[in-house]
C-alpha cells in the first residue's frame, strides 16, 4: 500500500533504514562499520 502523505519522521526513517543503506556501496560500508562496532544489529 502506498501512502500518499508521509510525515517527515517516517520519510527520514525510510531513507535511513538498514535496507536502504544496503543498496549503495557507501551504505554497505556504514552497515559493515556498525556491525563491527556493535556486533549483529
């Protein structure tokens, strides 16, 4: 279901999520760093 109106908090969450980060090389780097620091997350 597509939401027509989204509040900015949700918008931000959508852009900052784990899956979103996995989609780019830079994001994968971030995820890798997070994993190294905190273990699996």
